[in-house]
């Protein structure tokens, strides 16, 4: 798990990715969801970072700093694009991505775990009347058919297997009214939190030092997705979390903050997210039996084109026969 000695580096890295993506929404004609998802993958990819030094703090720099800490923690991100065959093409949503998190502790193997999620990406649209990102800005792509599809998916896979990722501009790019509202909601919600453990204390420090959390990518639980920008931030740090803190919390063992301790078939979801054709066919058949073909035949887009895998390894350089220790 991440300890206090690791967090400042991880937070710096993921905040940098978040800000680089969020700034693209400030363009006169912002990218659509598929393009933003493609850009998120590019920003996370080490090879792309080396060829296009977009980030001030790269994955290579992150791993150098983690190595300098001296406790054998290695951080790896891999990206896969799945060329689904023609028979499955209509089941693929280019704005969706799969997310796989894996913790591999060679010293304490009993603590190993992996998690997988299907993520539906949505972006914020400017208010057409004001031309600004303000309190009337909407996530326009949300619709009842899609919500019904996600609900059916959740009934099969488990509700904690699915999340929304909402792409927003940074709070500093919002209108003054919206920025003030967002800050007020964050202050209210964070004042109710019990800051405990390394990530809770790191969150408190980040708010104190920076005057708040200025995030653009928000991970939201499947229930009650927002339509308007303020509705997203009403649930900030309860139903919705900035990508940075969503990841940091999980790798620090705070799944209970999200209800992720409720079990679901992680292996099945991981196979679907990773593009396993057998698991995908099984899911499509199950959705068909649940009435998907009759209810929403034109909106069956359950498969991610991209998978983002984030793996944290402890003791990778140690000999395999010497690394592990038994703790009673």
C-alpha cells in the first residue's frame, strides 16, 4: 500500500495528468469524450510522455523519486487498445474505458489484490446562453436509455463494477458564480470528513496548502449521476472523487470510503475490461436474456476500447525465493 512517504509523489503525478486534460476543455471547441479519453491514455503512457513532454512531472520521474525512498515500491501503467471484431463493434463505446488496479506485494503476498472497473466517460458542456462553464453547464450526453443500460449491467456485474468519469474544466476556469458554488460545496463536504490515516491527512494538507481541490476528472458512483455541474459537486468527496484521490485511496486501503468492500466478481469484470472474447460473449448473451435487445438495441455499448492498467509492485527486484515473509 502507499505510505505517507509515497503520497506526495503520487499526488503530484496524478494531479499533473488531471490538469493537463482539464485544460483542453478551455478551448473554444473542446474535444469530445472519445478524444478526451484518448488524450487521457496518452497522458498516462510513459512512451508518449518521453516523445511529447507534456507533463511537468512524468512517470519516469515518479519512479525515480519512489526508488529514492528506498523501500522497493515500483509504479507501472500499461495501456491497451482492443480491436473488437465486427460482430462486437456495436457493443463498443469509444468514450468508455476499462480501469484495472493491481497491488503486487512480493514481501507480503497475502496483501495482494486487484480490482477492475468499467467506466463511462462524460464531459461538461458550456452554458449556451452565457458561453461559459457556469452553474447551468450540463453533462448533455446523459440519457435515460443509457442509464437503464448501465443499471442492467450493474445488476449482472455488481454496482461497484461501474463508474462514471466526468471530464470538467479546472475550478479556476469556471465562471465566478460557479467557482464560488463549487468551493462552498467542497468546504461543506470536507468539513464533515474525519481525516484519518495517511491519505486523509494528505487530503487535509492539500486543501490547506492549495486553498481547495482544483480537479477536472471526477469519478462518480453509478447511482444518481449529475446533470448540472453543481449537482456533481454536491456529492464531492462522498459520491464523487477527483481521479487523484480515487486512485490514491484505493492503493492506500480505503475502499470502504466508496463501498467497494461490497464484493463483486472481480475476475469476471477484469476479463471483460481486458477484452477477453469469451467473457464478453457471455456478458452479451446475459444482457440479451435480460431484455437489452428489446429495450435499447441501438445503445448496447458495454465494452471499452481502451484499458488503463495501474500496477504497484513492492519488492520487484528481490529474488522470488527470498522476498516473502510470513506474518501471523
